[in-house]
C-alpha cells in the first residue's frame, strides 16, 4: 500500500512480527511492541511529527539491534531513508554495554535532526516507563544511573525540540539531575 497510512501500518506490522515474543523488563512483562508504538506516538502527539519516514523509523528503531532484521531487509521493505535513520539510532550489539552507552553520548551532538528527534522520543518513553515501573532486578541505584546517562545523551541533543526537551528536563529535575 502506498498511502501514508498504509506505509505506517506496514512498519507497525513488520515491527510487531519481528518483536513477537519479546517483552519489556517491567514486572508485568509488557509486550515489547508497546515501546516502538509509544515512541511513534510521542513523536506524533507531543512533537507534532507528520513525516512518514520518521514515524516509520520510530516503529522500526529497535529492529536492527534487537531482532534478526538486516539493514538490507529494512531498505528493501521501507526504502533507504528509513534504513539510514534506523541505522543511525541503532547500537552495535557486538560491543559491550558500557561502550554502546558511551558511543550514544559521543554521537548525540552530531546526529541528523530526524535521528535527534527520534532519540529524544525514545529516551522520553524509556524514562517515563522507568518511573511507571522499575524493571525486575533493577536497584534504585541502577535506575538513577540510567537517568544520569540519559541526561548526558539528551544534553548532546539540545536544540532539537523544545517541548520534548522541557518534558525531559522535568523528569531529570524530579530526580535531582541537571540535563
């Protein structure tokens, strides 16, 4: 289907199939697909995004790092723009977690405007989710460390979208952090 709605539904369906069986780390084990859907919703409802490529990328943003999806598959199904944007926000899972986190902080100031907006929405969703429910096995210290790391990433994305940045700033300040 070549309508905007059709393109979005194709991306949502693809992400749902790829993330089938995956769960969030919250105590309820929320279906993982809620995360990319929530990120796309933040972009649409809170950031006013209507760009279909960005919304598709939001729905697909974790497929490269968390499923068996390949970059070639994304490009074949959704085009080079979507593939590039998903790749830009994807971590290299072959690297240790600490290195992936360090690279996110380092790359944030140099990423494209759409990738920066997607990262803001992703961080906002994750931080709200952490406030809603602490993942199983996470200490308060680990939650605080995640917030502190997210603040470093967001610092590098300043100037991307005032409303999302304000919402993130409120979350950081509630935790006693400066973004």
